[in-house]
C-alpha cells in the first residue's frame, strides 16, 4: 500500500485527494502538510505537520496541489535531503527560479510535473500540436475559463496548450503570446497566439483552442465538470512514478501517449 503525502491538503483538490485515497485499494494518506488549519477528518495514523521534512519522512510519494512558494519549499527540502521521494506536482504559476528548482530536484528524485492531471487534456495537447502544424496559416487563439478564486492567469493548462501550438510551428511562445488586447492595437500579426482568461462562478475548468481562417475555423475544447478528474489522475500518476528512475516526467509519460 503506497503512502501518499499531500501538499496543499486544505485546498479544493487536496480535500478530494483525501476522499479518493480513502477508497483506493493501492494507496492511502500517509501524511499531510498544513500551513494553517485542516478542518477535515483524516484516516487514523495520518501524520499532520507544518514541517516539510516530517511530511516527506512519513510517506512514499508526494502529491502537490498547493502554491508556488510551497512547492519551492518542497523542492528545496528534497534537494537538501538528497531526494529518493517521488513527487507528483500539479501546482502552476512558477517563476524562473522555481522552474530551475524543479529541474535540479529531478536530478535526485523522479518528478512528474503536469499543469493538468486529466487524460482528456493530455490528449488535447497532442491534438493541438497536430492541428497547429497542419493548419500553419490559421490564426490560433486560446480561451480558458475558471472559477473566481483562481489566482494565476493564464492557467498553467492554457500555457501548456499554447506551448504545444507554438512548438509545432517552431515559434518561441514568449515572443508570440498575447494575453490582453485593448484600444487601437492594429491588426493581428501572423504568428500571434492569443491566450485569454475568463474568471467567474464555480467553473472547474474549460479550455478552448481555436484555429481560424478565412471561410472556416476549427475549435478543440475540453471541459472539466468535477475536480476529482485531477485528484484521481494524480493518484494514478503517483502509482506509476514510484517505479521510475530520477528524472522529469510528464503526464504523457505516465499515460503512454
């Protein structure tokens, strides 16, 4: 039975992880990291701590749905103790330093990093790359919608989709991404990739990637209707990751895509 450590246990997906692990025959909650207060019943024997090292010592693998600063502390701790603790990381909004820490930690332990843990989004990334390359002369625009509480924008999933679209056209996303338009800005440039965000209500997550040309357009869409999509996907990833060597993996590696 795999013991899972949860970082981000007081969040929406963290809470679902606790519930989903209770009914999983292959994994259970081993430890949870709590910054403030966890108002949720936990299985008997679960270690509750605000110390990252203690959480790591009481689990076989970590699933992280937290915030960039928390993930930064997790990665730094893993590097300092020499690794050997698989990490499934689904936190988004990293800065360059945090991205570099992710790479450094992956040298000493297996890490699966995904901006979205759903099978549907993994397939969508593949489809976007194919469409972007095939429809090279079509304008590419991405719209993502999330609940009012989401703090980063654009979503990590939208940026990953944009990276696939740009990569398929041999473009540098940072050079061609536009995430806001206002005023008299002139005509759209040929290589421009729009990534726009909508926030409101309790939308779990919706991503639309459109390819638009004169006379026709195609839109690829993924809608998450339940957050369990992400928690169950993360558990599946953790069960796969514990058998891997040190390195940085994607959800595609786990799913064999």
